């Protein structure tokens, strides 16, 4: 059931490549704007680089969330999925995993480039990658709950941001914090463990919450 | 005869309007009940109640494993019919042959065409193919046991041509003969022997 859904999502993704690229394009446009707006002071930029990168990753993730269930809801596939799949959390997990692949993981892989744009010292780039790798799954998982709750609303975008962004704050604090501490030469293992904990809790709880939220959304 | 659906004292009030009150219905295997009534009389809502997509009702509902075909065909525009049916099969664990089912609904040769490029009627046909493979007809004991004996059909004739409508009648006849049952909301004459009509609306 997991693989069946995964294959479906993969085929859908191949046929909607612009959706795949949207969050990444946003990420790099915004990064470039920061670099341009920051003027010629690499020190200032590099000091803020962890925060900027993490905030933009958060926002790009949010951008990709909107479409997570939208199309399936519109054409009735979501209805079918909820009625047919037993247990429902398995295909949902596949959907969330796919979302993470083209948002979280893709951004992690491109993060060295982001670090370059913002003059982040090369020695902290591995830390940045690590925090993104363990932190972004939580973003996709938590965000899916919000996406499921707002899918039946025509203009759910702002509400989705209001619902989800506060829940992203811990990930932002620990993620950006870990990179900053590394730059300051302080041990950052605590933050990375916290990111892991958040992702693990989200992984165990979110699929069930998403399933419940979808049932609510379909009962209109 | 196994009972597929029992509805007891079902009452549904939506937006201050009473759609139905104290509705009772028993549907045995081999039965087809046609829901009739003017637009907005609660046909779709009743089907959604039975399917578990609408819970704001009072009364008792007991339904056998079912297959719901709603207003929206549930076919992703970006998938091919074959991919859609494979996904459906992986969700339901059905073993029916998707190619055979597509040929049966008149979509032979369209297996690998993206649904986006198909007409509304053809997309409905893809949805009908789901009914075919849900039964797992090439299994040995197909006539004996159906994995989803109850069909909930909401306006199945939408966008279909004469041949397509005839196809639905054939599918329904076969389904009923092999022990299935159906609850079908439509304005058209089903023309099936042994189908009953349940009129909604007009009562307050």
C-alpha cells in the first residue's frame, strides 16, 4: 500500500515538474535578494546566514505544502483514498515522504550553494546540511497536518501559514541555533538531538493526525 | 440472504432543512435501490452518510464493505488510466486485471493516455473500470464472494453516451446476479428487474 501510493505520487510528480521546482526557485530568488540587499558586508551576511537559510527553507516548505492534497481533493482521489485505504496512515506517509523528497531533501542538497551565496564559512556547511537533513522531515510531517485541515477551504493559504508556522518555530530555533553555535565554536549536539526528537515525534504522531484531519475536511 | 445495508431511523438536517427524517431501508444481496427525488433532496447526502463521508446525522447505519463512486470521478488528471487502476488495486488489494477492465469499459488503446486529455465521459469510464476490478472477477470463486458487495453510485450516468449507460446497466445486472447490491442515485430509468425506488424529498 505504501509502495503503491509512492509510485502514484512519483508519476504525478514527473508530470508536474514545475511544482517540483517552485519551492527551490523561491528559495534561491530570496537568497539572492538577501545577498544583494546585504550590500558588500560578508561579515554581516555570514552572521545572519544560518537564520536566513532556515527561515527561507521554512517558507519554501510552506509554499510546497499548499499543493500537497489540493489536486487530489479537487478530483475526488482523496475521497477515494480515505474510503479505501486501510490503514490510511500508510499511503499518507508515502505522500508526506514524497513531499519531503522534493522540498526538504532537495533543499538540503542545494544548501551548500545557499551557504556560498550568503558567505557562510565552509567549515560549518556540514553542520548546516546535518541540521537540514534531520530538521526538514519534521517540517513536512507537521505541515501535512495543516495542509490536511485547510484543503477544503478555497483560500486556505494564509490560514495554513498561521497554523503551521508557529509549529515550525522550534525547528527554526534549534536548526539555526545549531549552525550559529558551531560558528561561535560552542558544542551544538543538544540542538541536533532536539531536531531529531522533534522529527521522531512528528513521524509517530503526524500520520494519524493527518488522517483525522482529512476525514474532517471531507465531511463538508 | 445476507443483508448488505440497514438504515434505521436515519434523520439528517442540513442548513436548517430536513433532508430526510426517520428513513428506513434494508438492502439485501441482489437488491438494487434507486434513489430518486428532485435536486437538493438529499440523494448525495444519503450516499455520503452511508459511505462515512458525512457524519452529521442521527440514526443507525450498518453497511457491508462498499465501493463509492461519487460526483467527482476520482481520477487524477495527470495519471494514465492504467496507473490509476494499478493504484486503486494496490489500495484495495484487488487482483482484477486492469487491462481487461479498461477494454470492457471501451478504453482499449487509451491505457497510456493521460486522463487530462480525455473527455469527461471517458474519465467516467475509467471510474467505472474500478467497479470491474474491485470484484476480482478472474478469481475462482468470483461468483461466491465479492470483496466489496455494496456499490454506492452517485449519478453514474453523468456524461456518458448511450453505450456507456448501457454498460452501467450491464455491470449492475452482473453485480446483482453475483450477490452484490447497489444503492444508486439517478434521475434516469435504471431499467433493471428487481430494482426498487426510494423517493426522497417532498416530506417535511
